[in-house]
C-alpha cells in the first residue's frame, strides 16, 4: 500500500550537517520525496504536534530543542513507507538502534536522535496538515 509519512531532520541533525545524508538514505531505499522545506517550528505547532507529551515533565525541554534552529521537514512516500522509514531511522534511543540506521550513526541520545518520524498513518496525516499546504505536496516523479 502506498503511504506518505513525515520526517523531520531535527536541530541536532541540522547542526551536524547530515541533512543530505538523511535525504539520500530515503531516496536510496526507493522512497519518493513528496515535499521538502526548512521551517522554524513554533510553540503552537509543537503543542499540537506533541499533544500526547504536553503534560510530561520533559515537554518544555523538547519544545526548546525543536525550536532552537530550523528543521528540515519532508514528506516521503512509497509502498510500505511507514515501515521503511522506521527501519531507516531506527528506534528512538540511538543506543538501541542497529548500526547503519540514522539514529545509531548520528544520534547522541533520545532527545538528540537527529530525526523525527511519524509513528502511524494517522500521525502522518496530522503532521502533514500541520506543516504543509496541499499545493506543497507533489506527485512522485516517474
């Protein structure tokens, strides 16, 4: 099934200058780049994005980290894109990720793990709507 999902290169990934490497890994896996832009996240966007974390003690630090610099936001698509993106990124904790995954190769800790990825099709739809206007989404090149 063709799916679309969101990936953010977080401020720590932007600072490490691994944006091109991250994008290249998704393209090398055969995923389509549907949308791509740099954006500065705002507190209102993060309040909706991380609504499930809003009352947790780490939320203020998470918000501050995500607003520190622009993020590179992208929508990638393909057959089974959610599973492929998870496999390419690895689990949230870089210490638990396999070598060759983005988070293992470039991440430092759970908060500084280089990328965010949608964790479900429902989350992807919500995140796409928060960051991208319909006219910013393009059909895959064939």
